[in-house]
């Protein structure tokens, strides 16, 4: 299939890493379906499956057990042609698939020069071809995830509004802060995407209220500083609990191809459209200065009416908002 061409001038690119060290929270579902929403809007979009489980590849109908080129080849061999690993799965939507070999990549990369920047070099080789690149990180905070954070400009954290899921957010923010200081100063946390959401649950509303309050505290504590999560927020709309979202990966389809009328398709389309509006507004302000270099967008303006305050007390104590120490990055 033909590769996306490089326009003149080259299109700017928005690099987004989707990460959560807890599995089963909607990370891959969000990566695939948000990417599909961008592609349906006519934006050339690339999914990087950086998870050795290869769930994003399977979700997009690509067999990770085949002999095709994969992200493993791109990371391990500096001379490898990354464009040969691209697989077009839908109009405007490509994936560089994963493979079980990727499980050994962290050990192999450990002794290589610039081990944390291998993915950045892969994306540089593809510069100008895609407007959106979404990286599906593994559910761990190892070298593969560090590569994703070194290459990306934004981090989205898909999660479910549960007490235990909430406890890991502080660790994720600490990791992003360390990478921002030591490797990628332009990295920022865009916010949290709520998945499998049940707004009727009191517990869910309490957890969401805690998260809103935490990010507001972060903004106030940052002041004029530049903490990478200073402008993070809980995105609306939340992705409602919907069985069709659980079914479509087994058919190798996005929610838009499998059940286009389902609530999951509606929610991901709305979230994608809101992110596109912010992106287009930012590019319009930059005008002809826009290039193929990665761009860090301004804070997203995704919002919706907040639910009425609940009488129940908050049950979650989130980590204090503070700048992580650089020494921990060594």
C-alpha cells in the first residue's frame, strides 16, 4: 500500500504517548480508537505498538506472529528502514506493529548507545508523513516506556475511576517529571481519559472529583513554574462503559468499523473532535511557521458541565504536588 507522502511544506506532528502501568484500564482501546477518530477526519495517523503483548496490533487486525517487520526491528537496528514496518489498516491510519520479540528489547537496548532515544530516531526518519503519532506504551515503567516519553510531546493517561487505579497516577506523574528534567524538557501531561465510565456510581464521582481537585492543586502549586502536569486535566467526555468496545478487538476492528452507532464510537469521536479543534486552533495561530517538527499544543479546552457536589466525603489522598528530584533519574 502507498505510504503517506510528505507535503510541501511538511505537516507538523503531534506526538502522544498513552501510558498507565496498570493493565486493563483502556489504554490500548483509547490508543486505537482515538487514532481512528483522527484518521476518519482525514489526518494521516500512525499508531506505534510499543507493548510486547501486541494488543494494539491485534486490535487493528495485524497478526503479531507473522514474519513482517515490527517496532522491534526499528529499535534494535539503527540502519533499519522504519517505513518498511508501516502497515496501512484503514484510510489515513497506519501501525508499526509489535511482536513478542519486543519483550527482550529492554535487555538488548540496555547496552546500546542512546538507548532511551531509539524511538525518537525512528520517528525522525518518518518526519513529515504523519500529523498524529500515538504510542501505545507497555504497562510498565521500563526502558520501552522511557523511549516513548523521550519521543513524545504529550502524555495521555487512560484510567478507570477506581480507588486503586487512582493511586498509580502519582507514580506516573513522577516518572514523567523525571524524564522531562533529564531527557525531554518539552514533555507535558495532557491529562486523564476516563474509560469504562459509569457516571451513576457514587464511588466513581468521588474519584473523579478527587482527580479534578488534584490537578487544580497542581496548577496552583506550580505558579509560574513549569511542572509537566501543570495544565493536566480530566478530559470530557468520559468514555462510557460499553460492551462493543470490549468486543471489537477480537474482530480486529476499531469501534467505528465494528459498531459505529455504539456509545463507545460516539464518545471517542467526541474526544477526538475536541482534540482536533484545539490542534487546528493552535496551528492557525502559528500560521506559515508550522513545520514538520513535533509540536507541544496549548492546554486542551475540553470541558463539560460538572456534576453537582456530592455530600459524601472524599476517600482518596493523592500524592503531594511537588517537583521530583533529578537524581532519581540515574
